[in-house]
């Protein structure tokens, strides 16, 4: 038994090391630049560590106004630890997510092991989590949902452990506490955690031999845990604004549907139902749900293509052999719950709100992989042929992972760099290099190739890459109306060329959408900023 | 109470059929016709009244449409309806409504033969009665509903104790004359039906395969020998072969310079075999839950608003049916599942387009699996399901205003008044009608007015012909014409908003006075859509 346990730990360790490599390798430049969320979090983090306030002067806010989206502050506060350990560098803001992404692998192993009592399935599940595209993708950006996934898995582990011990015990309390923490970390879990707790207690109540007294104690604990969250939500307008700004009511299709049917209740129900079912579209799940390229089918889904047949095999295996039938049903219902948040927001597809569902799909696919390997190993084929077949499985998994790496690490910046505000870093560094040469500098972040859009967070890029002290930014930064901001003599605003062309000793940075580049004297264009694929994005004009 | 129960129990099938009829007859003129359906409807009228199609060809075998050839059966069925019930919505739609009811009956009997369970057979029938996809397609002249009924007849014939070869070959030939989709699925239907019975000898099976294959091969051969036959197949049934998006995508991704990345890896990961993956997942998207239960078609052209092929609640019995299929290893249910899989495979070849018909033809098999799933549920829940789906079907059929509005572009009922006025003007003057007002306006003119078809046609096998001359009405493509002269007579121009601005500018120049529209016509959303001008300006092409 000790030998088996050692073997488990060794294999798990190897998987975690491999998963760590996939999450930490070149974390500083894959993705190629910090996006607007990351730069705003990083600079606000710097500001909080240095002054206890964000750039707007708010003391330890619960919701950071940031770029107008009122981000919950948890990720920033969690990132204080890597900030203090590793200092002020770009990669610091990504470390927390990568770390929790690695912990997710361990959490998966523990959860699946306690659920199935089968360490083979548990190891296979952790391995698949280590290499699943959505896990790697969301672990490599400063995204709080991955922390929620980790907390959910550990919470479920402790809960199931506690409930299988019969009677009320510390593990149940720990499980509830950890799962409730997830609700604080990301809004999606505010919806999924209560439903998950309901499900788990409904299933395990009799097995756990709990009575009414236990029920009241558990509910009381949970209410105590969520009371601060309820209090904050009702008293903090910013957090409520954030929730309402992404809710279904912002979807123009809803308004259109209500206008057509004159029945708001039916319109809500129909739209949510369709959105919910859309999350299960195989093209979205396995082919292009992560939207890393502009090439339709040549993209990456949250799950690998090979996981599709594995999931089908899992369902067949679970219902045919009944060994893990209960576990399969439990995971299935968890997936149904985990897909709810993305169906009640304004996006058609919001994979970042369904990250836990993808984790559960990966776990389910582990059963299919387990069955496949089991069939091969227990077959009457000779050892060599068995090895060849197992080798083919490994090869297919490796090819799928390699394909994802190819698309994510190399094609993603080429295809989508403008959507992570590339080249705002270069623009900011250029602005500071020219700061002393001009009376004023105007930067209009409206750019794009096929159609224009306004890049977000320009003020944060300028503040961070100018090494500005937060205290300076807090006093100097002005956020005016109509897309106008300023830091010192740098004005971030809309260019109105008929007027602006008459300004003197000014550096103007804008795009073809705001400056008539073709009509301009070429001598005035002193620098060109390109997207990652070389297409012109912005121009520096000297007036 | 017991007596009522007994009467109802004994006449459940009759009640089901009556319900199917009522649901399909409510608002008989909904859905409003699309251009393709108006074409089939008006063609049916011309076949009866003139003995020709809308192009003037005498009783042709292959018909024309704006996107493909059309096989004859659907048009002649519609003509039969016009002959019996006259040239109106009832006459044109009633044959398909009756076909839709026949589908319900066939599903009932197939279910009864296979499961030997009357209750399960009733479940199948009731789900079919209320299926939004089947209801919608029962109300319009289309090949898919004909395809389904013939497919089910063929399956029923193959399940009979005594195989009647004459009826089978008749069903096969009729199938092959309905839709090109049938050419892909006829032999698989015969093959799969062998799994539904154990008593056929090898010789009988071979005979049946031959009975299905030979007419199939002949039909394809004949089709390939007509002009544009090959082109029709490539463009509409094998469009994946013409698709450049995957190839261009591969070239683009490979062209991205990546230091240190082995070229060989790119060749392994990014090559034309990706087409197989793309078409596979494209095929899977036909079977995705949101199309089956959520929204079959967001444009409103091919389904009720926010309705899938099946009622929403049927997702539960379908999932339970699939689970029990695995648990019990039920061969019959597995065969239905394989039917649904195999019959939808032609959809993979039509990448990147989505052919809604592929989704519709697999509905009967999903219905059978769902009925199987329903038989595993407690009766209380079954009753809730039945009440829900029937209620939903009746609501869909009654409250259609939102459906009419949403299909503003593809089923433009607002065009009726416009084409009638255009036709009236054409009796006294030349009328120019823009092809940007609606996709292919000619069928609407034929359907909503008493315009007659041409006397004859030189082209025996017209392919994707858009009719542009209907009496004194000329359908114009404003991108290809200019208003650069002044004529003697007053002409009438029906134009859309963008065209109207160009027209006013040119007409003002040539007429030396401001030209303003005579009238504006609105669409379903009361948005200005069509502008009528009266002017002596002429056209140059």
C-alpha cells in the first residue's frame, strides 16, 4: 500500500511539474503583452502597496474603478504576495493565477480521488487538467476565475471527505468555508456555489447520517460566511454596478425579443435557454471557443479535440459499467450548474464565466481515457501491441497539446494582438522618450485594422511604463468626461483633426481612423507603431 | 369518468391526429412564403393552368430555383393541391399539412411495430404532433417534409413481415425524385432497417440493397448528364470541396514567422486534413442541443421564434432515452440513434453552410428515442410533459405576430401590396422593380398577382436563373444600370432607400426638376423600405 501511495505521489508530482512548466514557462511574454485588465491591476497593485490607495485615491477599495469596469479587488490583494516577493515587474500580476492554476491540478486529484476512490482516474484527471487549453490559457492571465476553480475543487474535496465520514465534522465546515471563499473571488460562483452545496447535500444527506440539528449548524455557518458578501453587495454601489453591467439586461437581443413578443418573462426565459444550450455547442467547446485566431475552425476550444471522443466514451462507460455511475451523474449535474452564469450575461459566449464547467468536462473525459487504457491493458493483445496502442494515445494527446501551444503561443499574438491593446506598451515607452521634446502629447487610443475600437486602459500603460509614482498619478490624473483623461502634459483623448492639426509643438499619436494619414506630409510622421503581425496600428505625428 | 377514459383510450390515435390537424391548420397562411416557397406555389398554379413552369417549360422534370436545381416531386405535389383545393394558401399548403399528419401516423405505427408498446407509440405520436420543426415544415411547400414521409414509408415497408418489392421500389424512386439529399440517405436507410429485424435472409438483404442502389445510381447518372448537374452537386451538396477558408487559414497561420518552431511540426499540425476535423465538427453542430431544443433558426425563415426542432422539455426524455440506450444496450433505440447520425452526415459535406433540412429529417428518429425515454419516466411527469408540449405547440400556432415580424427579410409579406401595385401599373406603363427589395422578387410577383408565365423557354435545364422580365415588369440590378437618359414615356420605379438617393440625383439632372418619391412602403417593423417613383428617366445597361 505504501508502495502504491508512493507511486501515486510520484506520478502526481511529475504531472504537477509538467503543469507548472506549461503555466510558468515564459509567463512574462506569452501572451505577448499585458492586456488592459492586467496593466490596470498591476498598476493599481503598485499603488495599493505603495500608498494604500488606487489611482483614483480610493483607500483599499473592494471594487477598483480601474478602466470603468469596477473590478473586484480580490485578485489584486492576493497578488500583493508575489509583488512583495518578486517585486515590480510585468510578470508579477500573472503569478497568482499561474500558482492557483497549478494548485488546481492538485485539487483535481484530491477531488476525483475522494469521489471515485480510484487513484488511476484521479491521476488521469489531473493529467488532463494539466494539459487542457482552458486551464493553461486562464492560468496565464491575471484572471480570478481560476482561483475560484481551485477553491471549488478543494472545497468539494473537503465536503465529500466530511460527508463520507458520517456525522458533522470539521471537514464539512472547512469545505463550506473554502467554497464560500470562491463566491468572494469571482461573481459566477455566487450563483454556482449555493446550487452546488444544495446538490451535494441533497445527494449525501442520508449517507452522511446528518440530522436536523446538523442542518441548522451547516446553514448557520454558511450564512455567517456569506453575510459579509451580502453586506458588501448591498452597500457597495460599484460592485452592484459591475454585476448589472454584465447582466442579461445589457443584451440588445433581449430588448429586441421583448419588443417582438411583448412578453418580458417569456423573452427572458427563451433567451437564457438558448444561450445556456449554446454553451454546449461542440464547435465552441472543442474547436474555437477560446477565439485565439480569426480563422474560424483553425483555432482552439477550451477543450482539446481529442477530448470529444473521450467524453463520449466516458458517458458510455459510466452508464454501461455502473462502477462510477453515481460519480458520473454528480459531475454531470455539476456541469449543468457551472454553465448557468454564462447564460445570464450579455455575451453570446463567455468562456471566462464557464471555466469551472470546462474543468469538469476535463474530469469527465478522464473516465473515457481510463476505460480506453483499461480495455487495452486487459485485452488479450500481446504486450508490444498494447504498448504501441498506449503510445498512439500519448501521441494523439501530445499532438493536441502541441497544436494548442502552436495556436496560443504563436498565432494568438499575430491574429489578436490589437485586442490585448498591442502596441500600447511601445506607445507608452515612446511617449516618455519624447516627453521633454513637446509642450503637449495627445494620444487617441482609437485604433484597429478592419474596424475601429477604443483601446482601454491607456492611462495605466502610460503610468506604468513611465515608472510614475502612484502618489503622483493620484494627484495628477484627471478623468474627464467623453473619453478624456490626462496625466501631466499627456492628454488621452479623442483627436479632432480639423482643430488639432493647427496645434503647435505637439506630439499626436493616433490611427488611420482619427488622422488622415494618406493626406499628411510624410515628414510629419516621426514614428509608426505596428501590431504584432506588422500591420500599422498607430502613428506618431509631430506638429 | 371511466366511460370518458375508455372512449379517450380507445380513440387516442384519432384524437392525436385531430390535434395534429388543428395545430397545423391554425393560421393557415403562416408562415408567409419565402421566395423559394412562392416559386413552388406559383409554379404549381402554372402547371395546372398553363401546363408549364414559371419559365414557360412544359411539364419539366427538373425545375429551376435561384440557388440550385429542384427535383420534381414537391412541385407536382403542390400542383395536385392546387388542382384539388384551388390556387390559394389552402390549396398550396394542404398537401403538406396532410403529409405532416401522415408523418405522425407513420411514427406511431413504426414505434408500435418495433417497441410493441402502444403507450410508447402514443408518446412518439404526441411528440411528433407538437414538434415545432415538423409543424413549421408541414405548413410550407418544401422537399424536406416530403422526404421525411417517404423515408418513413420506406422504413415501414421494410418492417413488414412480407416485403413488397413493388412498393419499396416505388418509395425509393419517389424519394430519389424529392431531393438530392435522398441520394445520400436511401441506401443507408435500407441498410439500417436490417438492424430493426432479425428475420431477413442474406439473399433478401442483397435484393433490397440492389433495389435501393440501382435507381440511386441511375438517378445520379442522369443528373450528372444534365448541363450544370455536376456543378449543382459541387456547389450545393459538396461545397466543402469548394471552400477555401480552411486552406487560406492554413496558409495564413503557416506564414506567421516563428523563430525556433520546426517547420515539420507545422506541416503535421496544419495541413489539409484539418478539413476532416472542420467538417466533422460542422456536422456535429447539426446535433447540438441549442438547434434541437433552443432555436432552429434565428432569422425566422426556418422555424418558430426561439423554438428548436423539438419542444424544449423533450430534452429530458431524449437524454433519458440515450442513457437507457447505453444501459440496456437496446438495439432498436441504437438503430434510431444511428439513423439520426448517418442521415445527418451529408450536412458535413455542405461546410460551411448550415442546411436546416438535414436537421429536420433526423427529427423522427430523435422523437422515437425521446418516446423511449418518456416510457422510463413516472406517469405524473409524463403527463406534465405532454401537457407542456401540446400547450407550447398551440401557443406557437396561435401567436404568430412576432414570427411574422422577425422574418421581415426572408418572408416579406409586406411585399404583397407592392407587387400588386407594380402589376397594376405594368398594365399601362413600364415598371422597373429593384432586386434589392427582396431576395428574388419574381416569385412574389407570380404568387401575389395574376401575372402569367412566359409562353415558352429556350433553356431546357435552367440553373440558378433569376427571372427579370414579367410582362411589363423588369426586375433590375441597380449596380449594373445607370440612369443616364430621358425617355418619352413615364415609367414606374420601385427602389430601396439607397437606390432612391441615387435615382433622385440622376433624375433631377435629366429632368431639370426635383424628383421626389410618389409613395413609400413600409415593412413589418414599419421601417421605410420601398420607394415608388414616377419618371420619364430611362435606363442604360
